[in-house]
């Protein structure tokens, strides 16, 4: 019995070590991203090249059903209100498989877009081909990218702010601080935070 307990403890130890040493998948800060073309809720295809005058983008992987995503909807709208005219529009992408989570179907996206009067593109990652390239794991999960002569470079990855439950109690506005720094021509001081939200729904 003691041998089995010791064996189990060793197995857990090496599993943790392996997990800690696993190379992160997807884009990291400083990487250049590929453009994509996804269907918007209005039926049109949207890509980064659709916005040639932008300085960058606030790309947010989000969805309809997740309580975390719902809690952030008004704040996402506010981000686009603040930064769209300054050259950093919001692009929202639903990465979930609707066969796993029917509430995140394209039709439900259209309904939610209308209900909340989203003022930004809300794209469907049909076939789940885009979110794995980014390495997104949660909804919401934010990637801020900046345009330079070489392409779109990742400047921030993570959460929108430090309090999903109460917008009035937010102390650290990660996305706003990052975009403000970029607009001012400064380096983003906090360029990575842990995304808090629901796991992205994929077929097993």
C-alpha cells in the first residue's frame, strides 16, 4: 500500500513538472500574427485587412453563453467606443463549437449582437481554425496587436481587467493601460495577465 502511495505521489510530481515545462502554444507577446477571414454576424467576411487605416486591434475571443463573457459585454462595447476612433477597434471572435454549446451558434450570435447593439464585428470561428493559432483558452481572452511595417505584432495577452464581477470595483484596467501606452508610443508595462473565464468548447 505504501509503495502504491509513493508511486502515485511520484506520478503526480512528474506530471506537474511536465506541465510546468510544456511550451506554450499559440502566439506570444512579440510574435507576428497571420491575418484571418471570418464571417461576421451581418454575413460579410471580415479580416484585419478590412481596416487598412487602423494602428492595431483589440481582438477578444468571447461568446454568448459564458457568464464571464456576459459580465464583460458592456465593457467591451465601451472599449470600442473609446478606441475605435483612435485606431484600435475591437474585433470579437466566438471560438466555441456550437455542437458542444448550442447557445453559441451563429444564429444565437446574431441574436445577441442585436440584443446588446454590439458596435464591433462579432465573428464566428467556424471550424475552430483561428483560435488555436492564437492559443486562446478562455472566453474572454484578449490579444492586442499593433501594426508596424512587418505586420501585426502581439503587444498584450490576457484579461480585460482585474474584476469581472464588478466593473465599478476594477483597480487595474489591463487593456486600457496597454492601448493607452501604444497610442502614446510607449512600451506596454504589463503585457501578459492570466485570462479568467470559461474554457473554449471543442469536440472531444
